């Protein structure tokens, strides 16, 4: 079974938010693709939930439709002896 990279859940969450924002704006796929800066094929892959986009690409696309992305990084939990 292939191991998913640590960024996979972040990318999935951002894809979901982008799809929801497209619905909020009532954009047709060709309009959404244009605003997101995606090709029609990429738009289709986004809708199908294919994990083909980098986090950078998704952040740029999200910004194009008014989504602000914030990230929090935390230190790993350490148990004290």
C-alpha cells in the first residue's frame, strides 16, 4: 500500500475548499478554470479529486478566487520521561 506524503491531507482539504468556493460563486467549470488559472483538463481532475496538484499550485489557485490560506506549523509532541 503506497504511503501518502504528509502534504496529502492539506492538499485534499484545500481542494475541497476550492470546490466549495466555486459552488458559492456559482461558476461553471470553464469559468472556474479560467479564474483559477487551470486548463479544462486540470479543472476536471480537481473536480474528480485526483491528487495531482502541488500545494503551491493549489494555494495560487485558491488565492485567485478569494481564498486566503494560512498555515500553522507545530513542533512534534514529545513525551517527557
